[in-house]
């Protein structure tokens, strides 16, 4: 049984490696996409550089490969989505994290946002509640060369207190309210970047200015899949 499983995984991996190419055509399309993001107001060069080294087409289902470098969200497994590149760039810039910072991500999903954070040089902890996605992404992301410090199967509403406090926390699903645990796990000076609302959300940043004080900033409307309670 164990042997069959190992065999299946290695077959899957070999098949996957077949499409894990990053040709000059992909690189050209990626450059164009980054120019579009700059035109839409993304000016953080470190974020743009990180996105330039992550081949987004590696994170998409085969039926959407042609769309990997359009500025749109697309379906992945388990009724979830890979975030729109603009959103990834915007959230990453709002996080304002330095290389070596300890960051917690809620909603690993395809692992695309995780890879961008790893490419930025952060020490990443990332949580996914959906088992199918967790298994798939925790297998492939390290194989692609983007290694989070730890990938956790769990409920992001609770954060990951074992490694708190964090220099930044990013939530990539729409939260009906701000989870208290996430505010508690922020270091002083750090930011929580979280879309808040049901249906549509407001991109919101909470900056911890002291042990008991938070500054709240809002950055306009956005639309995410919902942050759901408990593992599945
Ligand atoms: N960053 C991802 C976005 C995926 S969509 C990407 O770029 O692909 C949001 C993800 O959040 C989904 O995978 C969903 O399963 C996950 N999610 C929703 N509620 C969650 C929770 N409470 N804890 C952890 N992950 C959650």
C-alpha cells in the first residue's frame, strides 16, 4: 500500500515536471503582466521583482494555462481560486515586509501568493483549511523551489500561536470580521492585511502600534472567496 502510494506520487511528479518549464514566451508574458500592474499603480519594486521570478503558470490547472499571465483570478481545486496578480501585488506591498521577516499567511490555496512571499525572502508560515489543496500544494511548492518554513493544515481563524509574534500576517480569503487571534499574534510595528466583509470586502490593514493599540487603514473594495471556520 505504502509502496503504491509512493509510486503514484512519483509518477504524478514526473508528469508535473513535464509542464514545469519556464520558457522565454512565459517570461515575456510575465514581463507584460508586470508592466500592467505598474500601470495600475503597483510601484514597490521588490514586490514586482519577486513576482517576476515566480512562474504563475505552474500554479494553474491545465485548462487555464493560457490565462496565467492575464490579470485575473482563476479557479483551482476544491472550488477555490488563485488570486488576481494585482491583488497579490497589492496585498504583498501593504504587508511592507523586509527580507528575513517572519510572516504568517492564511489561505495557502494554490501556493502562488506563498511563493511570491518566499521569493521576497520572508520566513513563511502558511495555513490551509482544505485538505485536498493542502496535500497538493505542500507536495508541489517545495518541488518548485519555493520553501515555506512550515505549511500547516488547520483553521486560520486561530492563527499559529506556536511561532507568534509575526512581523506580518496576510489573509487571502474574505473574513466576515477580524479574527482576534490574528491581532494578538502581530508583533508591535507589524501589519495584518485582511479583506473584511461578506460578499464583497474592503481591503483593510491593522498596524499594531503598541501592545494594546492598533491603527486601521482601508484600501477599497475587493472580492475574495470566504474565510471559512474549521478544517475540511
Ligand atoms: N493565496 C491563494 C488564494 C487562495 S483562495 C492563492 O494565491 O492561490 C483562499 C484560500 O483560503 C482557499 O484555499 C481556502 O480554502 C482558504 N481558506 C478559507 N478559509 C480558511 C481558514 N479558516 N483557514 C485557512 N485557510 C482558509
